[in-house]
C-alpha cells in the first residue's frame, strides 16, 4: 500500500519550492515583478534531481532576490520541512533520532 504524498514549503525557499514526504521537489507557480516594472509568471514544475559525488540526490534551487543558484541535497530539504532544524550539538539526524 502506498502512502499519501504530503507537500510542505521548503525551509529557506518559502513561496518558491515545496518538498514532498516521498523526497520530490517542485517549484511553485509565482508572479515576479522586476525592478523595471515588468512582471512575469512562472509555472511550477517538478525538479529533476541529479546524483552528487557522495551518491545523494541534489537539486538546483534559487533563493530569489537576485541570489545565485545553489545545489542542495534533497534529504536535507525534506528533513528541514518535516522534522525541523537540527538541535544544537548534533551532527546529523537519522531515522527521526538525533545523534
């Protein structure tokens, strides 16, 4: 039996990207006003993950406000959205238990 996929805003990228409980990342529909007064609409789409040297899926995301793109690991985006930030003094979160 498959579980229902839940979508939440990606922490740090609210209003731009969402992550799912199944580990997928999508951009959301948005309208942007440029400094010259022109507006443009962008359709949301599913992002295609690449595999980094460590074997982890990564996606290229833009923080907005003219920032540069950044490769971000999908599992960290999912953990932030569904578990929350890592408690101070912990190196990583594994299976919902801090280590």
